[in-house]
């Protein structure tokens, strides 16, 4: 075996998987995992750990995998992460742990993500649970939202002995892991539900169908229901649209709606009531991970799918692996193009888009080269479905109903990066509600920091 | 689970249910809505809150069957339970937030069409309980489709009942009744219209001419109902608004009804197919020319 090359991971064939919702990546088996783990240099000053937002002891668990001590490896990971089976699948490892791996300077970095996934899956298949606190300390903490930030914060607090209740607005816990990320990237029953069960096994209670700010406010939770601290991990909010003509036509969806119908409401499965418009030619506008998820979902529902993105391939915000998978599955990338108008037929249904070509100009404030229109390059393309994947703006339900909670000019909640503290005493926040749309692992990092912040606050009280 | 403690047929295809949901009943106000989900495979269905009992912890909902999901909903019996029942969602009625003495100076009229009578009722009741007068025009296609007439009579200052076919009360639609009252010299300065979109559109056309400030309650397609999916977007005063968090009440003179009505049709074919499948079961094999 060549130590410079990683052990390749088995995947479903592109032509097969483009027509099903089964998981794309099949993961390592025991032998493959041990072989891959043996490539780790076990650096003393491990850079990979610095690249991990929740600072997992990566050399520690990798060397346990190498020796075949999978249960110990799982306990090492779960000391730092509440959702290893999720992170092993959806973290952008190439810019985090694996991006800093010394092995990667010459050759492939160690496949840390795939090893994490293997370890978590092995533990689940062997019925191994994370270790719960021996007794509770009697302090009640409320966590709003059961997405990655909320589950992490709740899990960490429960391990310290707090009595934690998570309030979830939707009917199923998991947040974006359930409504946003599709089945073929993150299996809902086998992986997400199992991780949620692990958090519950730590003693965390989850109450679904409670919309904080509507069913009950944060002030009421603290004054009437005895919660001494609150963590807000309510996620991102309302979808953004382009503000171009034709966007209100039938057949135009936000990526959030399209994915929620398919993932949370399981519209793709026979027997579920929620409808989804499959479309025969679909345009997805945007270039992030959510755009890739929407495009690959539409492909599996049987459509020809085009991603329309105004910058070039280099600037695509999506993970490299997602772009690679999308291309393999036959998604067509119309790069350096931008819709000017959506075309609407006499019945009010979208029937296409008028698109203009773009070129890259000088760098803008984000450091990326600004796309500028090429005059006179407009043309029309046909489509019966258009999915807008342009990000979200914060949901106002909590900030508008909580006294003394400061928000910034983008309406995101203002919170201390170190400990999640907000302008309101006892109230902490993290994840997309604070940063705007970001990644699962950054939200987990914020949930972890806030758990520490809440513990320090309540211990000092 | 959220048990159904009472179920009653109000008219053909229209059912009332009281559902035990203490968290919703604790803080809900007139004008807000809930989302119900029957079971694992069910849709999330938005329904306006028609009444509430804080002590009993119950919410009253009224459903008219329009498709397969609502057919399934009304087939539930007393003692059955919804798997999910979430709320209150949306904003409380504008009137609730106003000063009572200011409200008493207003001449308020409600115009309710069909099943829209149900969400009008808690608002009228709330005003009545706070000593504020208001008139109500409530209508249906025919006498047998009228709902909550006695309840409404008990709380409205003047109640005008209309039927499209003249089988009961005033012969004509709600707008014709409003025009008739106006012609007799009755004056209003605030109107709340709730009913089918086409009715609200025509009420707004008339009240704009008459110069009556008008609030409508929009009920577009929704999925999550908490401000995430954007399915319920509509154009109000040239701006995109989300009915689930910005509404569901809006200034009727600013709503783009034509666009909203088109968006309502988005899943019509799918709903129609699903309904036929439910009604005809295994005997439904297409052939109608509409099924794929």
C-alpha cells in the first residue's frame, strides 16, 4: 500500500444512485478503516485538532481505530462531539481537520471524516451509547431548536449534570439535519434519529411542536417554567429571493421549501400526503451546499437539472465533494450566468428564465472577484421548475418577542464567540441564528462554547 | 398526541373539532392559526383558531374538506388524536392590540364568507367581551351551508345573513349586503373580511371605493408555518411578505389577490388526484384524462 494515497471509499455508482435516495457514500469497513488509520503520523502538535471546531482528539481516536479498539475510539470522539455520525458525513473536512493534516502536504491527507463516520456507525451497530452523567445537579436549562447547535449544547450540558429540555418547533427533532440535508447524504432513520436518541440517552428531554416566541416566550420559560438559562439555536430563517420579475409564479420554490417537502415531509416516498412538483427541467439558482442538495434531489425525482451560478467554478461555496458528486450524477453547471427574469406562461406557471452571462471583475468586500454582466449576452432557457437557493435571513420570532435581546443590522442575534452570551442575562445563542447560514460543525462549535458559558454562569450564581 | 375531545358537523363538508393542546391554548389570541398533522404520513395543514378555552386547554378548529388531507382530517373521531398540533402561529388580530376606548369609537364591520365565518367568530366574541360594538355580515352559497349563526348572533351587534341563492336571509353576496347597508346610510370605518380569496378581493374593491380601511386574512399554501420555507409568500404593497410570520392578516387594499389566487392553484392537480385515489381506492385506474 502506498502511504501517500488514502484508502478509497466505496460509493454507489453515479448512474444507479441518481435514481434513488439511498446513501451515496457507503463508508469504510473495519479492515479499510484500520488500513487508513495506519497512515496517521500521530503528530505531537496535531494540526488537525486545531482545524476542528469542537476540538476532537483526532490522533487519539485514529490510533485507537488503527489498533481495532473501535469502542474506545467512539468514547474518545464522543467526549467532544455529540453527533459524530453526522459530522463524519457533512463536515467540510477538506478545509478543517483534513485541510491541516501533515500527511496531506505530500499526498492525500488522512480521511479523518470517513474514519469518524466509520467509528460512529460501528458504535451504533454495536449498541454502544455515550456515557451519561451519574447524577443531575438540579439546574434546569432550556435549549431552543434541536438542530446541530441545540443538540450539541444540550448534550454537553447533560453530561455536566444539567436538566435540559429542548424545544423544537417542527414535529421531528434534528433541525436542518432532518428538513434540509437529504436522505442520500444523511440517512434520517439510521443516522439522525439514532444520534438524537443518543442525546436523549444522556437525559435530555425533547418537546416537539413548541414554537418559542409563539407557544411560549423566553421570558415566560425563565419566569414561569423555572429555567435558569436558555440557549437559542433556532437556526436560519426566511428564504431570500432575487427580487426579479416572475418569482411569484407557480413552480418557483425556495430551496428550503423544496427540501422540506422532500426530506421532512418525505414527499418522495409513496404513501406520504405532502406533494412535491417534480418538474422535467429544473433550474437551481445558487452555488452552495443547499443548491447542490436541491439539484441532486430534483435529479432523483426524474428531472434534467441545471445549476445557474453567477460566478465561476472556483468560487462555488459548496464543498468540493458535493460538486463532484453532483457532476457525476449528471447535474449541468451553467456557470457565470445569472437570471434577469423568470418567464411565466398564460396559466401563471414558470416556463423558463431570461439569463445573462457574467464575467469576473475586481474583488469585492468578500475577497471574491465580483461578477459583472456581459452587455448584450442575454438569452432564454426553458424550465418548468425554478428553485432559489440564495441563503436565508434570520427568523424574527424570537428576537421580536424577547425583551433585551440585542440583534445586529442583519437581524442576527448578537452573541459572544467565546461563550455564546447575549445581551440578556442567562440567555445564550449560537449557530445560524447568530452567524447567518453556515455549516453544521460551526453550529456545533457554537453550541459547545455556549454549554461551557452556561455552566460557568450557573456555577458562579 | 393531541386528542380530539369534541367533533361536530356544522354543515355539508364542514366540521368543528375541539382539540386538547394546552400550550397552544395558554397564549393564543384571535387571528392566529395552528398547524395540524394527522399522523406520520400526513401533511402539515394550517387552520385558523376559531375559539379557545384556556382553562380546559382546548382549541377549536373548523375544517372544510377540499382535498384528500382534509377528508382524512374530518374522518377522525372523538377520542382520536392528532400526532402533531403546533401553535399559536402568525400574528394576533390587529384589533386585539388597540386601545379599547379607541376601538369603541370605531364603526366596525366583519364580512365572513363560507368557512371564513369560523375565524371571524373569535374576533367578534373578543370585541363583544370587551364591550366593543361591531356588525357582522356572514354569508354562504345556500342556507344549509351556513355555520355558527346562533353563536354569531349572540356576540354581534347587528347580524346580516346572506345566501347566494336566496334560500335564507339577504339574497346575494356579502358585498351586495354591504352596498345595500351603505345605500341606507349605514357607515363603517373599519372592515375585516375573511373568506375565499375571490370574496376578499371583491370586498376590498368595494371598500376601497367606499373608503373603508379593510383587513383580510390570507390562507396561502404553507409547509412549516414557522418562517422557514417561504411557500406562503405573497405580494403586499409591492413587497414580498410571508403569511406565516408577517400575517396572516394584511391590509386588504395592498394585497395582490390575482397573484395570490394563482399561487393557490399550485398543487391543485396533485390534490385532485389524491382525492380521487382516496375516494375510489383501488378501483381508480385513471382514464379521466388527468392522471399520469
